[in-house]
C-alpha cells in the first residue's frame, strides 16, 4: 500500500540554512586540483564567466567574482589556497553536473570543499555518484530548487562530515517563468518526472544515508521518492542519525511502514 508522507519532523528553512554559510575572503593562488575541479563544475552547469575566467588564468579566491559567484578559500603561504566554500545560488544556471555532460571530477577533486550551494537554479539531469565522491570533506550541500531527476546517489554515504543536506524539490516562481515549454495549465502544479517543476528525484531513499552520522538537517521535501516493494518508507539506517535535528520528507510517494 502506498503511503504519502505528510508529517514534517521539523522544518528546514532556506533562510536559516543560509546563515551557516561563511565565505573566507583570503586571496592567493589556488592549487591545481581545486582549479581543475572548479573549471569542470563551472563548464558543466553553464557558469560561462567562471569557466572563461579560469581559462584566462584568473584566480578564484577572494570573495564575490564572475557575476556573483562566491568562492571562499583557505591559504597557507607557498602551499597555495584550497577552495572551502562555493556559492552559485540563484544564477539561472541551466546545465548539468559534471559526469552528466562527460566531464568528470576525480575522487577527492574538491578535497577541501566544505560548503557547496547550487540552489535556486535550473540545473538538470542526475546527481552523479562521482560528483558526490569528489567532495569528501563536505559539511553543507544545497541542491534544492533545481531540476534534478534520477535517484539519490549511494555515494552520499561517503560524506560522513555532512551536517546539512538540502535537496528540496520545491520550485520557484523564477523557474516557472523561465521554463516556457511547460504548459500554462501546469505551471502551478507538480507533474510527472520530466515535466520539470523542480527536483523530481525518484527511487528509494538509500540506506547509505544512515552513514551521515553528523547530519543535523535533512530536507528531501517534494520529490518523487519511494519505490513499490519498500518494506519501510524510510531506511531503518535513519536511526543512526543521532544528531539529526530537523527532517522533512513530506510530499513524496513513500511506500511501506
């Protein structure tokens, strides 16, 4: 029997989560690995000013650059700078994540990245396993308010330092406006996967999510999560998240007990 999850345990407000973001304004030469990872990400999601700037040899560290992208770095003299925070929210990005477009981020490519915010764009396609695995030190991940489809990658379990995971599927008025191919009659409702009203992730919530032992905020609201045959609406491994403070899985198609 299908069970629609309507109860919200806590409420994840984006404005609250935003307060956790801090961008370090240190400047200097970013290490080659971080530069390559940033170039691959910018090219894939369609941040053309960023991709062009890196190709010209411009340095990303130092605050807000390339049309509002915020890059925070930690610099250690001759050792160079590591990218720690990357905020590309609300930039009308319309590409895909590295891996979906043929570009790859090597495991640990963003080896020092702690905060990644790609929220409030129109990035589509799947969330590749390798993309998640490229950020082993990540503490905050914001993929909410985009156009992602497919399943939550099992490599999410490798992000054991993660504190905030936000993949909210809700759409924004801006997205409704820019996606002109959506029939007018459907622009204020949620449709089937592929119609694009925001993230529409499908399949079971992976058991690997129970490995995120430092997680405090989990927002999977308004996707299409759930699979017939699931014994439990949520994986039993959720019980491992002893530090979890807020969780929103409402508005999905969860099955089981």
